[in-house]
C-alpha cells in the first residue's frame, strides 16, 4: 500500500461504510418509540453513539486479530486492512480497538442508568462479542457463528435495546422489526463471506460460507433478503402498522436492483464482482432501517 497521511489511514481502518449497519437499527428502534409516543432524545443519541463506537472498535479489533491469526493475507480481496498492509504496527491497532471500546462505556453508563439491568447485560454482552468475534480461544467468525451474532446483535438486540431505553418496555413489535433489520445486516456479512470464501478456507477461517459452500451461501442471502421484505407486511395485520411501512422494502428493491446481485452471484468465482453487491447491500440495510423507522414513527 502506498504511504498515506495517518488521519486518512485511521479513517480507512475504522471502515466508515460499515457504520450504516450500526446506525440503521438505532433509527428503526427510535422510529418505533416515536410511533408509540415514547421518544426520548438523549437515550436515542446515546444509543447511536454507543452503537458507532462498538462498531468502530469491532472493526479495529478484526483488523488486528485477523492479521495475527493469518486470516488477512495479500490474496485478500476488498478494502485494505491497515495492519496487514503495514500502515500501523499491530499493537497500535489493538490498543486503538480497546481504546474505542473503552469510550463506548461513556454512553453505556448513561444508558444503564436509564434502562437498568437489561441494558447492563446487553452492554456487557456487546463488548465481549465485539472482541471475541475474531479473538479468544473460540472466535465467533472463525467458527461459523458470525451470521448468528450479526442477526442477534445488529437486529434483535440493537432495535429492542434502543426501544427499551426510551420506552422502558419491550414487546413483540420490537422483536419483529429487529428480525427484519437483523436479516438485512446479516446479508451484508453473507456477501462479504462469499467473496472471501477461498482465502478464508486457506487461512482456516471456518465461516458459515466456508462450512456450507457457495450454493447454500447464495441461498442464505436470498432467504435473509426475503425475510427482511416480509417483516413489514406482517406488521400491518399483526400490529396495525400503516401500509407505508412497505416503502422501505420497495425502495430497497428499486434502488439496489436485485438482478445485479443475482448476476454477480452467478460469477462469484471472481471475488471482485461481489464488491458492488456488498456495497449495495450495505446501502440497502441503511435505507431499510431509515425508511421503516420513519414509517413506524409516522404510523
């Protein structure tokens, strides 16, 4: 990698494009709270700040631990990792990861004061999983559990937790909305793992994609996308959501052009063709959370 200013290298390391997956569930949970007349500004902002910091800390930890475990090599396709590229010393990236996760304690302490024991348990679990995603004796990403982690924490937990700190209550609506958001967030990971399936296998990184193979990985992607599209329509008869909740899925389908994803999946043997679908799925997840959150707020 060519030399670059340190500030730009840190921006590359924190991977700003992944922050849509951190913001979307908070926006969705906040939209649900607004729709129920339970909106509280400071808890919502604290939840957003905590989500951003945990995502950034996780990205930095992954950069470091994937390098020391041999998961990142010169053969890897996609955005450069600063540790593997030698931009920063491994210890520097590791210390930055733990520093950012430490900063997440600031909004976390406030949220615990607001939301009590449930938020304390969620916060502890989130910080532990942020590190053990690629670290420790049983890293989640290396043992096929990354998809489950993303679905639970970027969907059910993030949406439900955001709603809880504002309404101090939890109901099936938050669970259903969280399932849709979790499906979209997991779909991002599925494209990423399909792109890296060969290099991950060679490095001993047993993602779910490596375990089940490319055909079932593609099927998983479309099952997740289908679940995300289905959730708003279920909310109409179950919870009385307004028909405009369908705007989110409609916009995702129109703007992200699933035909392009299908075409790229048919050519997956060239990992580079999966980069546009990966970016498109990340945009779709952000758009999904925003539009569904706005629809629930209006409804």
